[in-house]
């Protein structure tokens, strides 16, 4: 398993889709075993997980959007991606 670092390129795992719930309009992650409602921060991270963007670029993009220091969002981004990866909802490439 590839470790998660600044140059890792996260993407939604095979069979996982980012959508809006048709009833509530809220963002959800659809996967073969179910649906995961997303909070705003997780959604903001996942929309950047193209498989092309690195973790470092995702952090910089979020820091710019939220007008904060990249160090402030780094831990949250890495923790979010690690948890989603553990659930096999995000794949990491180098």
C-alpha cells in the first residue's frame, strides 16, 4: 500500500461517486455498499481528488479558499483522506 504524503495523488476509489442527494441536495458519497453523507469540509476535499492533484496542491487550494495558512488545513486533509482510504473510498497513487 502506498503511503500518504505530499506528492500522493488521491482519487475516488473504483465504483465510488460524489453526488448530491436528490431529496436534500446535500453532498453524498455513493459506493456499492451504501451512501455516506458529507460535511462541507470533506466535500471540499473530495472535489479536489481528481487523481491528478497532489495532496500538497489540495492543501494549498483549500488554504487559499479559506484564506488560512496551509499548515492549518494540512492535518485535517491528511486525516480525512486517511479515514476515507481506510474505508476503501479513496485510492492513492504516487
